């Protein structure tokens, strides 16, 4: 057998652009490498804090994300994703800049999920910050107009700890915030047929949301697992 080179890193098809943060990334969080059933390659985008991206619209950060994505491709990844659903804002620019497939946001799943559901049912979004998830974020991810949105914002732990970039996280309180927000979303929209988690830090609570609501729950984990399967198809 003759092996052929050309990359600096092998075996990690997916490159993940990470916000610069210090809050705990528990198993299930996109930024915890133990979450993934396959190798991934990380690159931290300096000065891209959770608050600056989620509440500040990622103002002034596009160039840094493009540079970091190009570095990941130069290292050897075959596709790019990010660890914040609000980065749907940069989908077109990143895809144009790096020359490989790009999946910036879990929100990109909403339209597809709608097509999976029975007539009269639709997907809703659970986000970390409903007050700053704008029509522009949704349009960039091709989310249908009128899609229901719920949020953990204003509850006791999850949004405050993540966007405040705190050193400690009360995991059970964060879990309850996610379950309570999902139940509220379901109660407000009886036609809800599925929930798409915008926030990549919500993955650890997806099973709890599923149990509490009885609805299918889609996350960046489901999205990137699907994405990765196209970059490294299973050999039979």
C-alpha cells in the first residue's frame, strides 16, 4: 500500500470554530471533545466572546472567523462548523472563503425538520437569547417566517452563566431552565411537532427536553453528525 499525503492533520474531517470562552463545557457541549463519536479539530476565534457574538451581533468578527476557518482547512479538515447558532450570519461569507462545505448553525435544520413532520405540525426553535435572535439570523439560515421561538432568557441559570461567561455552572438548574423553556414553547404553540436547539450548549439537555415534551429534538449534534457522515462516509 502506498499512502498519499497533503494534509497536516488526518482523521478529523470536521473543523469547529470556537468562541473564546471560559464557562464549563460539560460532556454533551459542542466544545467538549468527548461529545463527539468521531474526531474533530478545534480552532478558537480570539475575542469572539459569547456576549459579543450573541448580544453584539458578532460585529467586527467576520475577518477573524474567515482566517480561523482557512487555518482549519489548511490543517486538513474537509468541512467547517461553528459552536454558536447565531453565527448563521456568516454562513455565506465563510462558505465563499474556504472552498469546503460549511454548516454554521443548527438553525439550518429547521426547514428540513418541517418537511419530516405530519401535516399541521411545525418545528420550533429554543434559543439562549430570544431578544437578540433577529430576523436576519433566521433569514441567513433559511428559517421559515413565523417559526415559533422560545428561550431560556430570563430564567435562573443557563443564559446568565453562558452569556456571562462564568466559571461555574449549576448543571441541574441549567437543565431545568431548558426543560421549562421547552415546555413553555410547546404550551404556547399546540401545533409544535419538533424542537430545534439553536444553542450548542443545550445538547446535554436534549434528552430531558425530549422526555418532558414528547417531541423530537434536533441539535448541532444531530446536524454535525449528519454533516460529518458526508465527509467521511462509512465503509461497508
